[in-house]
């Protein structure tokens, strides 16, 4: 008997992508996701299929194949098994947003074309399956090309599955372009939240070509509109609802490419904006003149959001902090940060923090509905100046809304009220802020805090993963929890709802471990043995995402189940080299069209040597580094201006790094029009290697730089006293430098402030009163040349800001050019905050040092010495001092009335801190007895700290410095082996070499014959080796058994080692390393301190030129001739050819990296005086040569300032070491004054 055709088959229901159901599928990261159910069918038995997600490209060429990913869910109670035939998934393209499943054998509709289908098979009840199929871009017969069509799909169109509901089997994703044409879209618009009427502002617009062909150059218009949506561009006049306020050139874009462009806009109101309080919106239109034929013209606009235009305050919440989990009742301190992003002072600040069951908060001025939200704390402040932020704190009290369900999280958020009596620039939802989810109740809450693994692993091999798991809940974890590691070909590791298996075609488990009992607030770091097995769908050599799930077997009841998954990042799975950039140092400002020098550090984190590579620099509006095509790394990319490429002159073995310098050429991106002088661009770097190497991690974001011709004054250093009496004078010194590209014209000012916060007001031509800061004084800054610096002293009163809290420390800071009278390349770097300073009439006791044995036996007495200083303004009284053993490196003082020490701390002893006069220090020895805290895990590291006045019985200028930083201490009865010294030759040939090693036993038991392993390292770090893991052959220098070491004694031995071959040219510089008891055969109190890294050593057949001495006069007149003798030695293993030594004069005491490496580049701070020739040198030979040069001061030299005489050996042949070619003799007075 044939089944009835459901009504939707003929009614053509509109299902334009609105059917979105969450919680049923392998892609949900929440372990507590609710199982989806079909409404109206909860009590019926049967299957019910629907499509919840459809993914496909934005466009395709006619006839071209493309990939469609569909998520099909069975929300019923029975398996969705076809009675006959396949359980078919069909994909369609249509000319209308309504689609219907074609009947079997029916002729195709002129409005719809089936472009792909797949049998999804049986779908279990309450589960989802994700399938990928290949479709072909075939337009319907009634559709014209190029054009836009609706992409949709239907599940079980032939009704092979008996379902509870046959009307919900269709899904329309949206519009897809088909044809050979571009398709430009605006994906992002960035503008300030508020701007004054008629004032200029900088706007960034990101444009992408999601079409199938390159686009020709066009424009992007920045628009201020009275409407929250923008119409598609059309010919004719601009609508009165819009004001075109800026325009940027959009270059030609290949299909799939994006560019971020920048323009200077002017804030204008649209003609229809008849009221100053009318809401306005900012957005952008790409190709507003419709000059580019596109697949679609309906997607060329984007609205970023509201924009305030005019004068007035505008308060926004930028942050909320509080506990991660808490129990009902007092929840500890809460804080809210409120900023005034408007242009007038807000006369008051009133805010509250809420706990909500919903991800949105009720608007300000509305009382929260107790069913969904309740207030946890109220805040208020007397006012807030324009451009300033304030962080307010209060004790919170947590009560759950009445609709809250146990073991579900709540949203923590805040609102700031509109100030009374003064209208805000914007009155919309920018007054509310939701921080995220928090746990509520009594129970544990496990999270994976971090994962650490090698950047690359070989497929099928074991690799260690260091995982840190924390219990951020309110109760202890009473039984072990399973930690499961996974590798995924997708961007996130998922924790599927049961009974769906953990592994899938895109994700595979690779290792697991049990996390033991974990007290509330504690963390556990453990090493998990993982196996690098790629998922089934992973491509060969594809980097995979490493992630972990805690409580993967769901044996724990937690406050939150949505935060058990962490995806850390990518791990490479190929055998090749993998070059990454770890650091770039470049000038803060670049002169457009001129060359500049930058240094960069490149490391090989792969598994094979890298023999050739280069580093390229780019300037762009976009802060993200460029993704370069490895097959064509030099191809121009729109939006990224190529600054040049520097070739690495050395090969890198796995794990090795090199720091080198290169010369580049500063050029602005061509599409940038005129911009204000202070508009910064972003500098990024890309390293390129062999085409088959991993490329996802080749980019490095250097940061913003100024580009142009102009000065740029910055404060680089500010020093002041630790404390001062209110209104009493104190002296500070401030150092100002010009890091711009031109001298600063005339004199300027630098102002020193005391403030209540960590930020200072930016320079302003007409600054308003600011109650959060108090001016100490100003001092003039002379005209500074490019790269020049000056240090000025300033004496002023310690005035308290109007909003200062008595006996609460203030921040000492400085602002250069506070009145914005100087036009600079950058205006965002004029402020500097040095740190906290106590202001008041009170003492301030600080423990500045704490010495004690590294390892002690439980409860055995030992002596510790605390260095106590009173940095306050009054003599201190006798107060208690507590010594605490803790699992935390930084112990925090408990709130008043809270038990101290806690269960994770052990009080090793107490003593009375003596009375100390203001400004004086004193050593206080004390006898202590240490033991492990009661709930400290057996292998948890321990720290010893000193706490002054733990019960806060003395009036103190500062409470934030009463606890000394914790230092590691071992507590146990066994031995504790450490290496304290490792010596060897500066350079050696491959082969036998003698090394000196000193091993000490800090423990209380003797060790007979400890075993030492010697390593040859490519970087100055050696992690604790795994007991069963072999040392890589290229790192292994040998092992030796040392004589017995008594308790608390040392032994020094000479050990015969073997230096492996140097390998590729340029890889001869290494570090000596050693580990004791690598196999962990000796049970020790501590196992984390068994490694040691010694000095550098060169291994191979090459010279090594160093400068060992330098003479010359102590004083000379500017430009006068002088004789400078230099002693040069070859401490390498082969003769050195003739070479030159450059003589240098610098304004700073350290030479730049280029000079240290023998490639000095002149700069405003460095003057090249000349050179002297050095004859050939045999290995071990030294020679003294003398050069005659003139004392030419560097461009940045200031009259009377100290200059430094130095030298750099320039040997272009390979050397064993390139890090020791520079030398600084010391100061040279260059002056006409005797």
C-alpha cells in the first residue's frame, strides 16, 4: 500500500534556514547538552528526521563540483531505518527561497535542480550524523548565468523512513552564486564607538571576494545611516537616510582573497537625521557605483552597529571579574570596569553585576525578573571623565534566579546606568556586558587549563603531552577523573553526547590518564603518553588540533559540564622541517621609502634539518600576518606591502634557533590614500622554506608601527621613591626618547602624575579635569634628534587625586607632550605607568629577600633569613611574620576573618618582625620546621613564602606587597641531586672532549654513584627527560657514573664525553647540557631540578673570531682623530682568513644584534668610525692591530651625554659562533670641554 504524500511536498513550505537545533550531535562541545526532541512528538514512538546544518562555499563555477556538509538528526525515539531503498539526502539549487522534494521519476522543475544526493543510512534515535557529499553547480532551467540561487536540501524525499513528522525534512541554507564572476562582500567594519560632529575618524573595512573570478579595482564607502540596514548599491542619488563619509580604494582581489583597507572619514549626519538624539549606524558599501559585475549585488553592504555622533558622555562596561564558581551566599569580591568612550564627563557612575540564566541582561533602568536574573552587587562612583576608565569593587552576594536548575551554569554580567541630568551619546545595549558562564552550587568543576606538546610529531610515534587540570569548583574531587587526549582534523575537539562514540572520522583518541583526588582550587600537572595517530579523514601531513576532555567517562557530577573540553592548537604530523618566527625587533617608526634594519629569530621546530629559507616583512592595515602560498612566496598580495626579504645564512637542525638581521625597505600599501600622520600600520613577518613544509605557523605579528616623516616622543623609564607623605615633595627621574624619523621641533613637556589606575589620560589639547589623577609637575624636554634620549629630574608634591582612597597605593606615571602640541607619527604611545607608590603617613614593610636551604627533611629545624625593608614614611612597630609552605608560587593574603593558613598551606613558623625606621632594612633570621600541606598532592611542587603582618594589625601604606614571592623548596627525607656547574672548552673539534661537572646532594640521604648524562643542545634549555625515552643521537655526548655524594655535599669530576659532528654548515654553535639520574633510579625529594644548561660551545671545523681588548683615549673632541688599538683572537678550530674590524661609537652601552653578529648597520644611535684590517690568524692565535679614526658622534648623541666605544669583527666566512663578534670598551667622552 502506498504511503500518503505529505502536504509539504506540494505546498512548497518556506524553510529558509530557520530550523536550527542544538545539542544533538558530534559537533557539540558541551557534555551536558540537552537531547533534542521534536515538539509535539515527545510522547509518540517513532523516528523524526530533520536537517540542522548545511555548509557549502559561497560560489561555484557552472558545472564545477563543490563540497556540501550536512548534519542530519533523528529527534525521534526509534531508529530512522528505511523500509525500502536508501535514506536519501538530496541537495538543490533553486531560483526561489521555497523548495520541494521532487517525486521519483518526475520531470525536473524549471525553478529547481537537484545537484547532489547521498544515502545517509540508518540514523539512531536522539543522535545526529554529519555527512559530506559532492555536488555540481548546475543551475535550474529557469535560472540565468551568472546568478544567485538558493541552496537547500531534503532528507528522505522518497519517504523510505516512517516518520512522526514529514513536514520538517527540508532546509534552505541561503543564497549561493553560480557563474564565472567575482562577488565582493564586506565582512567587517571597524570605527570608534563615538565621534564628534564634523570631526575626522579612521575607519577600517575588510572586503572579501567570495566569487569565482578576480575582481577589478573598486571602492568601499563608509556610511553613516539612520537605519540599521543598508540597501544594496544602486545607481541614482544617495538615499537621504545615508551619509557617505569616507571612501577607500579596494584593489583587485583574486577569488577567495580578502583585504583590509583604511580611510579617514568625516562624521556627518544623514539628511534624514533631524534630531541630535536619533540613533545612527555606521557601515560600509563595497562597489557603491556598481562598476564591478558580480554574481550577487545584494550582499555588498554591512552595518557594524551604532555610532554616537556629537558631544556627551557614553558609559560602557568593558569587563567584569569574579569567582569562577561560588556557593549561594557571600561570593567574594566582584569588580566591574566602566569606561567613558564619549566626549564629556559623566557626573556619576552607577553599575550592578547580575547573575542570569539567559545570555542577555535586562536593559538598564529595568528591574531584573527574579526568574531569570538577580543582582549580586551594586557599584557607584562620583563621576568619570571622557576617555577614562574606572574599576569598581564590591563584595558580592550570590542568589540563583528562581528558574535556575541545579548543576547548570549562570551568566555573569554587568550593567551601567545612564547618568542622570546629562544625556548620553548612545542609549542602547552598549550599557550591558556579559562576561560568560560561572558555576553555582556546591561541587567540583574540572577544567583542562593547558596542554603542552611538541610542535611536530611523526605519525605512529609516541609523544609526551603535559596537561594541567584544575578543580575550579567549590568542593573537592573525591575520586579520580579520566583525562582523554584527542587529535582532530577539525578546528575543535568535541565531546559527543552519549551513546555517540568519542572517536569519529575527524577525531581520534590518542592517550589518557587518571587525575587523582583534587581539592577545590587546586591544579594538577601530569604527563600523558600519547600516540600520534591521525583521524581517518585527515590528509597526509595535515597539522591536527590537539585537545583534551576531562571526565571523559562521565563519572563525576560537576557544577558545570560545558567546560570540560580544551582545544590547545595545531600539531604538525609531517617529517619535514618546520620554521617559525619567535621574535622580531624593528624600529618603532619607519620612514616611507627608506631602508631600515630589523632582527628576527627563527627556530626549526620540525623533525628534519632546514637548509634554506628567508624572512619577509610586510606592512598592512590588517594586524594578522600574511598567509603566503609556499609555491609562490613572492607573489604580491593585496593589502600587504612587501618590505623585502632576508635570506637565512645558516642551516637549522631540529630544535635549533638563530637570530639574524636584515635590511628592508619601508613602503606603504599602494591602496592606502592620504591618512593622518598619527595613523599606524601593522608590521608582520613570514618565514618561507621548502614548499612541502608546514605553513600554517609561518607568520608572526610584530605589531603597530608609525610610517612617515615626523618625531615620536615616548617615555621609556620613570623612577621615583617607594613612598612619600601626602603633599610632601619628592623627586622622580623620567627618560624621554624620540623614536620617530625626524627630530622633534623645539622643546616639549613631560608631566608626572599620581593616579588611581593603571592608565593615564592621553595627550589632549584642552584636557578636562580628571579626578583619578593628580599632577606632580612638568619639566621641559629639549629638541631630540632621531633616536636621541634625555633623562630629566622633577620635584613635585605627592598630591592625592580627588578619587583616591586613603592608605591605598597610587600609580606613578608620566605623559610626554600632555597638551598634544606636537604633531607625532604616533599618538598612542605617549603615556607610561611605572608602578605603585605609597602615599601617606604610615610604614610599609616588605620582604625583599628570603634565603633557606633548597631541600629540608619534614619537621627538621632549618634556618631561613628574611630581608625586611620599611619603604614607608613612618617607623614600623613589632608585627608578626608568618612563613608558609604552599602549593602556590604566589600566596595571597586571605580576606579578614578567613582562616589562615588554608588546607593547601602549612605554617612553617612565626617570628616577630622588629621595629624598623622608615627607609631602613634589617635581616631577620628564624628557625622553621617545614612539612607538606594537608591536601597537597604527593608530587605537587612546594613553595616557601614570608607573610608580614598576616592578620593586618598594623596600619600599612600598602597591603599588596606583604607576601614575598614563593621560592621552590623540597620537603622530604630522601636525597636531592642537582648540577651546579658544567664546564668545557669554548670550541672543539668533533670527537672526544673533557667536561667538568659538579653535582650536589641537597637532601638528607647519601647517593652512591649518581649517573650523569651529557647533552649537546641547540638551544639554552633542557627539559626533564622522560625516564624511558632515549636521548636523540645528535644530542648525546655520553654518560658517566660519579663518585658517591654524601648528604648536603658536592662532588666535582672530569668526565670524558664525545662531541657529535657539526652537521650542516652554520649549525656549529651549541650549548652544553647535563642531567643527573635521567632514568630516575634514585628516589629524590625533587625530580624537577635534575637538569643544567652550561655555556655555549662551538663544535666543528671553523674559526671563531672574538675581540678581547680595546684601547683608545678616555676623552676626545668631536670629529677629532684618535688611535684605537684592538686585540683580536681566533678561538676556533681552523685558521681565520684576513678580515676587518669596524670601530663604532654608540649612544647606548650595548651593541645591536647586527653588530654583535659582525654585520653592524649605521643608525641614529650608532656611528661607524672606520675599520682596521686583521691578518690571517691560526687557531688559538691573537693579534693587536690599531686603527686611526675620527670621533664622529652618532646622530642621536646629546650634548654632554656619555658615548660608548665599541668594535665589531666582520668575518664573512662561516664561524663556529656568530654571537660573540661584538665588543664594547666603555665610555668615551666626546666634548670640546676639557
